[in-house]
């Protein structure tokens, strides 16, 4: 199985820019192919979904976040998940969001090792319920820019507005990956 490598490079290192990016020979639906957009990676710290925390930690969070939840009109678990713990949008690493399902272990089918989240492809870059806590705007250089499409900058549609998580085996990257839509 071929190995995919991910690496960072500076925009200054890209010298031969194509006027029209190549497209695959066939695309079933428009939402399957990302639209050209501005990529401005930033490093953040995420925390697990409230359902992945111990009961003791969940109780502590409920006590700590009560004033903020009243202001935002959310229950403490939703406030923690949407505002404090899990960034929306496309990302490498981090924690999966468990909006549509309870957390479920993702063991490697070859060796049984617990799989780790490699990346998330998301329909939306930010959610209505997250306020501006994860918004990339307004920092210098961030959109809106010509052609900006709001919360769906890439134009990719996952299901009816979901996220596609890709898990890999940390013990052996060649083992089969696991895909999960939430």
C-alpha cells in the first residue's frame, strides 16, 4: 500500500503556479472536489469530547462552565464541546467530534491497536453554535476574500453537512485506515 506523506512548506517555495489546477477525469457530484481557497494553517490545542471524559471531569466542567453556559444559552456539555474542546473545520490530528454518535473505539483491524485521528474533512469551518470561539476571522490576512463562501470555504459537502474522520494505526501506518462520518 502506498504511503501518503504530509509536510508543510512555505508559500514562497511554490514557484510554478498553474493558472488552472488539474481536475480529476470524473467527479460524481460538485461537492466532492474542493474549490480553490485560501489555506491558513494554525496550530491549536483541542480537548476530547465530553463523552470521552471521566464522570469526575464532566462534573467539574459542569461546575466551571455554568456562568458561560447561561450567557450562551447552552447546556454545559454542548458549551464545552462546541466552544472549548473541539475545533470545527478541516484539520490534521486533534480529536474527533461525536455529534451524531457516541464515542466508539476504533481498533486496527490488523493488530488491534487503538487508531488515532489523522485528519478531519468537514463541510463547515465553523458552526452556528460555536459562536466565534474557533473562528479564523478576524486575524490579519484571513477572509473574507474574493469568492469566499462563508462557513464552507472549500465547497466540499460531506453527507448532509457532516465530518469525515480518517483514523490510522500508530503502530503500523501501512495497516488499513478507518473512515468514520459524524
